[in-house]
C-alpha cells in the first residue's frame, strides 16, 4: 500500500469518515496491491461468525445500558455513600468506587459520566468540594474500572490478542485497585477537612442495602462465577443479561416495557459499530501479517531498543499518542496485532501487555484532542473543553504515575495469574 | 457525522429495531437454555453455539446499518470540533461520500464471497445452505452504502444558512 493511499486515509479520517470505512479501504487497497482476490476481505470479515467469545460483548453491553436506564446508578451511589461517606474525603472515594464498578459493568462507552455524573456532581459540590475538583474527579473516573471484569475493552483485547480472557480478568485486579487507591489518596490529601464527611449510620447503610437488594447479588454472581471458573465468560454474559432483564422488568418494573426496543437499539448501535470495525480489522490485520509488518517493525526498532525496558518506554510513549487520537476499540483492533508479536520478541507477557495497553488507553480518554471523557463532561456539565482539561490535569498526572508503575512492575498484573 | 433528521423514522428504522430485538433476545434465550441444559441435564443442543455465532454476525451487520442511519459510527470528528464552521459541510460531504464508496466496494466483495459459497454448496447448522446466513454481509454493506449516499446528497442540498 503506497504512502499516498495511507495519507488519503488519514485525511478522510480527520474529515470525519467512520473509522471502519478507512480500515476497510486500507484492506481493499492493500490486497489489491498484492493481486489477491479481494473477496478475501469478506471472507476475513466472516470471521465474526467464527469467534464464539464475541457473544459476550452484545450481552454485557445490553445489560449495562439497561442498568444505566433505571435507578441503579442512584442506588449504587447511595450505597457507596452509606458505606464510605463517613471517611475523610469520603464522598470523593464514593465517586471513585461507584464509577469503577459502573464502568466495569457498562464497558467504556461513556455511559458512566452521563449516568453517575448527574447524581455525583451536585452531591460533591453540595458537600463542599470545589466545582473544579468535582469536575476533574468525575471526568477522570469516567473510565476508571476499565481494568476490572467484565469490561468490554478487556474482552476485546483478549479476542484480538488471542489471550485468555480469564487471565486478563485476574491481571486487571491489582492495577485497577492501584488506580483507585492512588486517586483516593490524592482526594484525601486535597480535602483533609473532616467537615466534608457525614457521620456513619448503620440505619442508613441497612436502608441502602435493602434498596439495592436486586443489584447487589450481580457482581458476586458474575465475578464469582468467572473467577472461580464455574462460568465461561460468554455464559456469565448470558446470566448477566437474564438477571438484569428479570430484575428491571419483573421485580422492579421501573423501566416501562415499551422502552425496551429503544434500549436494545441504542446498545446494539454501539455494538454494531464496534463489530464492523473488528470484522474489517480482521482483514487489514491479515494483510499486515502477509506483509510481515510486525517482523519488519521489530527489525526496525530493535537496533534502537536494546532491552525490554527501552522497549516498554517506547511502547508507552507510542500508546499514549495512539490513545490521545483513537478511541479504545479502534486502537485495540488496529494496534494490538502489531505490538503483540514485537512484545513477545522482548519477552513481554501478552497478558501484562494487555493491562499496560488498556491502562495507557484509559489516559487517552482524558487527553485532548479526542478524549471522550472530556467531551462527555463538557456536554453533561456545560463547561468549556479547556476548563474540563485543566480540572482533569491533576487526576491525569496521578493516573499517569500509576501507568508507569503498571508498566514497569509486571508482577502487579501477573501475581494473580496462574 | 450527523444523519439527516428525516431519515431517523420510518419503516426501515422499525425493521432494524425489530430485527435487533429479535436477534438479541433470541441469543439470550438460546444461550440461557444451553447453560441450563448443560448444567442440570448434562445435555447440549448441537446447533445452539453455531446458531448464536451466526446471530452475532447478523447483530453486527444490522447494528452497523442502524448506526449508519443514526450517524453513530465511531469516527474522529476532528474538523467538527477544531475547524471553523465553513469547513464542516465540505468535510462531511467528502467523508460521507468516501464511506458510501467503501461500503459499496465491500458489498460487492461480500456478494462475490456469497456467490462462491453458493457455488460450492457450503453448509452451516448441519444441512442449511451457508449463503443464506452469509448474505447479510453484502446486503448490510449495500444498505449502509445507500444510507451514506443519501446523507451525502442531503448535505449537498442543504442550503447554507
């Protein structure tokens, strides 16, 4: 594929063409240059029907959208508040924990800021946190939880890199907790006044637990099922979908049944968008493999990057740039097939690589020019992008330090992986 | 990219939504049935896993078509955010036309794939002809191409305010 074509594709992407169309065009142009029968693009695309685990993605996404539609976000915040609100800086930690859980279950679709921000932002400012701090906190929490099962990007990475998703689910725990702890410490340091917290009340906690009785069994059921090995990931997804359907439409009846088609459509539009990108990237990846792009990439970088450490530094810089430009799904299907073979040459564990990759992408959610969290917050809270960027900066720095630790301490990711 | 407002409703949209609901709920039911049978009756439906995989392909294509109608495909959209207003329309027209052309090419290659599968008599689910299930690839991309072409046309026609 010539440089002219590549440049043309970058231009149409900047003009706003759907990412899948540029990936499809690159595969078509690439194979055309090789005189290959172009129906190979459709044959590779059909790989979507030959990947059993894919089923997990629509089911988890649908369950997440359904949860976000009802009163679950509010109940989750009230429960976290009753449990953690009495600690100094408690409400900030409540936000972090609630956002992390919610993001893990809804994927990385930006739903968290919309669903939880509406409850958390007024609560934070009412409790005496500055508007700027609250804005930064919610913006950066919008993608926290990406590393916890059963988040969509973890599953997608496992599919693309051909790594055990169960292993990824285990590997994400340590780094995910590190990020929450680091941000909690920052929040605590920033708001030492104890006046910001409310006294702990057993009655309130009890009421919140009773209130959330239908949602509470879900995380232990799903996570317990997956981590114990009782459920395969796709089975856990089916159980989650059924559980949420029953709890929302039969037990709680807080969403009218008439809203179901709209929710299905909204969630499946997102899934369709991701899958079309994934299907066409199967074709573009197979072209790149046929051109031995990963080997060439390795031969090109190896004289400059003598050791694993140098490689990781360069990788991190590269990923931060990619994360700032591409959304996490496109970045995964495009970049992961290239870096996994190179990383293997440097003896980097692909599971560890996955966590580094996703952690770096998490930062991409809050860096300009295309950080989705920045736009979500700017829209949701009616603030300028510049203001949101500035408010998010300190949180971004804390998370960046976490990403450094995650990158250079593989044990942090791998200690739970058998 | 934003879809033209009058495309958002109509019979096509209802068909998409109905199909998406049937596919998704169908997947949920079959997958759940499979879990129940496997765990409590040590039995499994031999066709279930393959049927679900084909349904996921259909879900992807119908979801992709719906995303084209709703203007919700993932894109960078740098021009919309950082460039002056006068750039928006020409940029959107170019981007949408490009998408229309690529999806048309994909529909054509999809058709060739399905035609080959028909000629070879490929089967799925024991004895069903595979092309019936694979046909969603060319059909889906063709409808997406049609949607993008309509959107580009609407953008060109829209008078500058």
